């Protein structure tokens, strides 16, 4: 079995799944950045069953157990996040999961700063508001926690990494992107992570606002 250091796996993940989200933002594909953000949760959830097929419960467990550590609101929104994932990835619109919850959702780059992850309930629709910079930063920070929690479980990381390599490195190349890797920092406490998240949100909001999208 080839030996791959944890730091290599760490950088490979950030240079693919996370960096692709940032590349989409740089290319002004905000819908692309949203879809890739939900895919990123899928990739992280795969580690719960390395080498095996995962399902909706694994996805929702990651939302609760890791995103929930960054923002406790996720602990009650695991079904909502999974439903939006299905809507964006599978149907590019309404999904069976969103129908069951009577769920609509709005993303914004700057309009939902104070109402991020709030649900507006009405007779017609339960509308989840998502601040995109906060959402992406929470995914990035949850990945930091995932690696910190599993740093000594080399077998899990190796098997999981093998699956990701099949997805991302068919051309057998990977390059560390200096611009995206200012989000890649080691941290020793949740206070450190909170400071990192503030920096990430500020950077992402600035990038997203440059898109000048009439919808976001």
C-alpha cells in the first residue's frame, strides 16, 4: 500500500474540492460555486464509510456533526440542506426532498448576513435564506475540523483519499494554488478557527460581490 502522509491528503482535498468552489467564484459562476459547495459536503460525508457507498443519512450526519460545530443552526437543518443538495445537483430545481418539506431557498452574497440559515415560514412555502460567503466559509471550516478529528486515523484518510483521487486526478496532476490556500491553515483551538472563518468570510464576500450578478 502506497504511503501517503496526512498533510498530502489534507492539501489534495483543499486543492480540489475546496479550490474548485473558489475557482467557480473567480470565474463568476455563482450557481457553480453553490453546486460545488453541496458536492463538497458529499465528498466529506464519504469518509464516514470509506470505500463503501454512502446515503442521505451519512450526508445529514456530516451536516449535524461537523457543520453543526461551526454553526449550531445546522443541527436542525440537516433535512433542509440535503433537500437543497438534491434540488441543485439532481434536478436544478424542485426535488422530491424539497417538496416534502415545502421548501424554497434563496442565496445571496450580501442580503442575508444577519438572517443566514433563517427559515421564513408561510402557508405557501418554507423559505431558507443562505448567505453564500458564510455558507462556504462554514464548509471550509468544517473540513478543518474533520481533518483534525481524523488526523490519526490514517487508514480512514487513505481509503477516502483513494476514492477522491479517482474523481479528481485522472490526468495525474495536482497543483497547490497559493491563492486558494490562504484558507488552508492549521489551528489549535476553536478560537483560532473562528478567526480563520472571519478572514474567509471577508475574502469570499469581496470576491462574490465582484460578480455583479443581478440575482445575488
